[in-house]
């Protein structure tokens, strides 16, 4: 088994564990830093590691379009290509394919997860056609037509070569009618089975061809079902029965429902396998999800917000471009151990942001990644110590959303 | 004396030395990395230091406008404000004031130094009025009116607090008529004297007020005179006689004239004081200038060119966005010891540039700064070994401008 549970948090679904990959061990719960296009925006791999990040998650959809999975394979796979020695993941591309498309329709602004801005940014050619076999979509870059099937997504992810890959799912809007949620969920289950089949075929082939890292790629199935308890449970049972190495929990629910949806699912998923909550990174949500049995997370929010000057502290986020920080010679947060807080003042960061300097993105991203990664590391520690719930209470008392 | 000459290169004006500042020793010849707005664009201070840079030069004009010299003083001075522990310099702001203005007139494109692009970028409100007392100009940011006098420039530079500061000079276009070059040069000499006077006053005041780093600020006078031998020599004699701690050589000459102009000047300047050739960073020019007795250099080119994907090698520059590098899995330059070359391929850099990723700027800047800084360090070593001229020949034989 590549995943072992070290400690459970009494009276909850929370647990601390260790997930072994070909490129190192991930101590869970852990936050995967997002490196969409094989780069965590504005950070070098050294800076990613110094922030304490253990794993980087890249995006299959984006890498398929640019530079192409073949080039990354030729370059030795994702980690080697981007100079990151630790564990890597790729999502399946499903979310991006659908977030561009008709599945979200004109209700796109009502989607209330963290990925709203992701959608808006890429909302250029909302043309996606779904059929039983797969999805035809237009590139957000040049409008050219492409097709993903479950098999194709797995093939691309094998070429990219991340340690953990995800099944190709249909991601729906939380505002889609329940009948459509069911239809999409059932299709996701059939696609999951096809992903697993293609994954096994490729594993067998690569084992024959060369004994390399590919045989060690772990495939996670994705649970869907929107905000509906019955669908979420049905999906958890269906996906949970399949021979995945772990599970993803798709983010298509309203934020208020998240804690519940995660609990419904994790009560049913096989306990001995890791669970990745996709696209969630808000500190309060992370506490809820860890308590309810999630082991892994990813979210673009820490780096994206950093680039807009929005910085995390124990008391909530603030924007460094506000006038009051121009002559504030204290660090972003007293006591923070990140490179940025140890060496720079808010006044300096405010200057960099106001001057439009590139370094603003780097220093702000270092802080935000450090904040979130370390927060999840602390949650792990608090599970090991049995003090998670007290610390959660303390955190929520001072943190303003 | 803060400057000592360790070794002279026989038959030339070249020398290797050590310049001691309040924040460390600069081993000369040395290339000062430009950090215009108190940041070397896209690099953290750790990355600047890892590239081997010993000194950072910031811009008085830009820092005066944003965030203001008072804020930097409040933040502990330039080095502390930007988190750079090594030596710092500020230029006087003269070049920027004039490059915005009428002194360059409509011949601005013919200015053939490295700073052409600098000018073009800032060429927004070409309104500068020069009188004997000083210069009135409009901000490139918001069109607001400002005035610099020699005294004011020195006051601002004292507030910013760099280790080495420069006298306020009038920088002319190389295409200006000779009569104007003379007029500007003579004004520059009178201003130099006023700068020195104000510098001494402030030093005395600060010595009385607090025994701090300010008393150790070194003021360099600037030699002007365009492309004309008689003016250059006249300027070197006039400025050389004044009690400056070192000298700047202003860049207002055609590139072809540079080697000559530098020799004319350095033959006359007091040998025991350091000489900074302003705004020159082309590898071939650096060889010429070192051979002709310059100790210090600064130029925006390495970082600016990096951000356009133009990368230095022993064989000249190339642009990483050219199609041939898309699947080139070798480093920018084999044998280069920079962080970028040790960890990343051209294919990865090409991907970052094509994707418009911020990290492209960082990795390219690391390489270019490393290349130029290390090249000048090698020149120093070759002077110490007495092999400079052979190495210069070898370098020029393979380097294509």
C-alpha cells in the first residue's frame, strides 16, 4: 500500500497519513500547490520547496495545449521538465474542458467555488459538445477544435508522467438541474471505468517497455454528484468500489454544502485510500474538509490572490495596495516564517505592487503559499496531537473570511 | 582610502582593485546590477546574490517619484528597504531627467548607447527646462511638475542612503552640437562643485546628529564631454581635481567612440580613485572599458533583454522564443553555473516565454545577470593573472554582437 494512516482524529473522519510516491512521501493532510502550466506562477522550484510545499499539481488541459504532452514526455516528464524534484499530480482536464462550456451555461457567475475566477479568465469560446464517448471543445488559446475522451485524458496524463493522475470526469455547475447532475454523474462513473481500463493497459505496456516511473503512477477516481446527498453517496459507492489508488472529490457544490458533501462521501469511500478534495483552498474550508476526512487539497487561490495583492494572515486576508500599508514597516504577519516576512516590510511590498514590479508577485506568492501549506501541516500536527478541534475553534475565532 | 589597487594590467590602463563600502567590499572590476525602483526586476535579493552580484544600483529619479525618498529613509535606507545587504549605489537622476527632455530633442533615436530603450520607454512628456540653477521637469508617471537642483539631488540621495552616490550632471545627446556639449559640460562642472558642497554640509550635519552610515556615503563626480576629445579631457581634468571619492563617466557618446573616450578620461583622472562607466553593459564594451581603466559598470540590458527572451552566451545572444528551441533539452549554455542552466532546459524556458509565465522573466534574468557579472569577475581574475588580453582576444573571436 502506498498510503498509510498514522493517526485518526477521534469522533471525526479526520486522519493523518503518509502517501508514498515515486518522488517522495507526502505527509497528509497536505496542500498541493498549483502549477497549472508546469510552473507555480512567479516561483522557482527552490521557492516552492522553501514554502514547505510537498507536491505540485499541474493541469492536463493546459499542458496538452501548450507545450503538448509529447514535449513534456520527451523532456523526462512533468517533474523533470519543470525542475521540481518532489511529487507531482495532474488533474484530468475535465474541469477546464467543462468550465469553458455549455455545462455551466449562463449561470457561470453563480458558481460559488474558488474556481469562479478561473472560469471567467478562460471564458472565451464556450463551445463544448458532450457525448457518451467524450467531449469536443475549442481551445481557449486559438479556437482550434480538440477532443478528449477518458482514454485520451489518461494517455495524455501518462505522457505528462505525474505521480498522481485523475480520471476524466464531467464537472457540472451546482446550478444545473438534479436530473442533469444524475446524468453527468452516471456518465462520470462509466468514464471512470474506462479510465481505469486504459490506465491498466498503459501500465502493462510500459512495464514491458521499460521498468520506469510510469508503473508507479497512481490513478485517482473522481466522485461527483453536486450538492445532492443521494447522488454524492451513490457516486462515492460506485467510484469507491473501483480499483483506484485514491479518490478525488469534485468541486461542483455550493460552498455552504461543502462540509456536508465531503462527509457524505468520505463516510462511504474506502478508508485505506487517500482522498483529494479538488480546487478547495480557503482556510475555513480546509479545516472542515480535514475534519471530514480529506487528505489532499489543491487550489489556485493562494497564488492568484497573491498576484492581486491579497495576502493571508491569521486574521483573514487584506490587500497590500490599501493606502495604510504604504508606510507600514512591519512584515505581512508578525511571527510568520516565510522568506517574505523574514526579509521585507509591508511598505516595500506596497511599493512593489504600486510600481507594477514583477517581484511583487513572487514575494506575495511565497507568503500565501507558505501560509496555506503550513496551515495544513499544522492541521496534520494537531491531528497527531489530538488537538485539532481546539485549534480549529481558536483559528475560526480570529479568522475573518 | 576606501579604494586600493591590487594589480595593474601592464601596457594598459586596466587594474584590479577593492572598493570598501559600509556594506561590504566590491572587488573591481565589478558589474553593478541595476535595481531601478529598489528591485532588480524579477529577482529576489537571494537570487541577486546567487548570481554573484556584489552591488545594486538604483535610480534616484524613479525612487524620488515612487515611493519617495522620505519613505525609503524611514525604512532604513535603500539596502534595508529592499532587503539587499550588500553595497548599493544611486545614480543622480540626471540621466533620466534629461532623457525625458528637450536636450535629446527629436534625435532621440540616434542616441546609440545602451540606454536607447530606456529613453523610449520613458519618452512620454518631453518637457524639461534647464537653467543655471537646476532643472524643472514633468513626471513620467502623472505629468506633475518637479524640480531638481544639484543640491536637491544630493539631498534625495542622502535620504535614500546608498553607499555610493553620484553628482547631478547634465546628460546630452551625442548628436547635440559641440557648442551645446561644451555649455552642458561647463554647467555640469559648476553643478559638480555644488553637489560636493551640499554633500559635505549634509555629512557634517549627520555626523553631528548621529554617527551612522551616512557619513560613509561616497560621492562620485561625473565626467561629461560627449564624443569630443578636447571636451572629455577638459572635463576629466576639471572633475578629477575636485574632492570626489570616485568618478562616473557619463554615457553620452556614440558606441564606437566609447573605448577612446574612456581612455582620454582615465588617462587624466586620479589613478587612486575608482571609475564607474555609466550605463554600459555590452560584453565587448566591457572588455574595452576594463582595458581602459574602468572599475565599475551598470546597465539595465542584462535584465531588460532577459525579459524579452534574449539570452547571453559565449557566442552572442539568441532569442529563446525562436522555434528551434521548443524541443531543445539542453541548458541555455553548457557549462554555465547559474541556477537556471543547472536546473532548466531551453525547451522549458521556451514554454514559459510562450505561455507568458512570470517565471520566464526570473529564470532568464538570473542567467543574464550571472553571465555579465561573472564575465566581469573573470576579467578581474585575468588582470590578476596577467592574461586579460589573451582572454579578451579569445572572447571576441567567438562572441558575435
